[in-house]
């Protein structure tokens, strides 16, 4: 199973001081050098973490695969077509949310979606739809011309015990169904060092997309060295 690393929260940290560090592009390169198969960033409407200039720099620097998460707006459509990431992932976006809260409502937006996706194939950009693990959503994703589906694992991450096992079953079955229709299947949201293990067995899911847990872990595992380095300088 491949890993795509979402580096949005490197930008969140950088923006807290409004300066240059830490740089999401430098983080993307470290992730690639460490074995990540792709880099994911979400250019949100409010630009709360990744900014337009980050995206342009990421496009120049990333050599594995750049996945641009975005809402279905004409502004983002134009940016994506100009930037040419290898992949776009369409996500629903609400201004007030802390993070993406669920899969794209493909039933409601189907007609707009079909029109929206038209220019991407000729531009050589693959399209992924972030959906709930639901067969009807997979059917519509196929009909809309998506190349991939990303199954939302947020509910799985929030649940425990039997409820979590049930959600995992739903994800496994939807992944198998999507694969049988010829879609590539990835999964993401809320996956972390404690809940990822069962996904190793779901061979129909070829990649997971993980952000927060990895960036949070990096802060804690890197802190000791950072403190020691500073002490070395001031002693
Ligand atoms: N996949 C999608 C579509 C997302 O919107 C996000 C969050 O930006 C992720 C994966 C990564 O989620 P997390 O940060 O919880 O690992």
C-alpha cells in the first residue's frame, strides 16, 4: 500500500507567525525522500493553510505525484488547469469547518460535476472524488468519469469496537466494488498510527492519504533533537 502525505498543516504552522518557516515545500521533499508516493495539498477557498504561491512551488518541486484537493468552484478549476497537478481530488468545502467533514454529495451535484470534470481529461489530469464508502456514490463516480475514488475514513476513525468494525466492512466492500468497476481506490481522513493497521489487509485500496497524524507525530519526534540543537548553540 502506498502513502500520500498531506502537508497542509506545515503551512498552518508557518501561517501562525506569518513568516517563511516551516516551509510546506521543504516538508514535501522530506516526505518524498522518506518514501511517500505522493504529496497532497488542499487549496481552500479561504487559503487558511496552503496559499497559491505554495501550490505553484509545490508543482515545481514535487516529482512523485501532486494531488490538489479542491472544492468544485470555477476559480479552483482554472487554478488546477493552469497548475497541472497529476491528480485533483474534489472535496466538499464549508467555510466554517475545521477540516473536511465528509464525502462529496455526488447525488446532489451530479449534473454540475459532469460539466465541471470535462476539461480535466484532455489536460491529462486524473480526477478523484472524495466520497462516503457507499456503492451508489461509486456508481455515480464511475458515470461522472472519475478515475479514482477516495473513500472517506473519517467515520471509521471516530468509531470504536463493533461500530468501527462495521464501518471497516463498509469500506472494504465499497473498495472491492469500486475496483470491480475499474476505478482506482484510495482512502483517507482521520487515519493515524493506531487505526491504520487493518487497511494493510484491504488490497483493493492502493493508497492512503494521511496528513494530521504524520505532521503531529513529526513535531513530537523532532522536538528532542530541536531542543538539543539549540542547547548546543547557546551553551
Ligand atoms: N483526504 C481528504 C480528502 C482530506 O480532505 C484530508 C484532510 O485534508 C485527508 C485525506 C487527510 O486527513 P487527515 O489530515 O485527517 O489525515
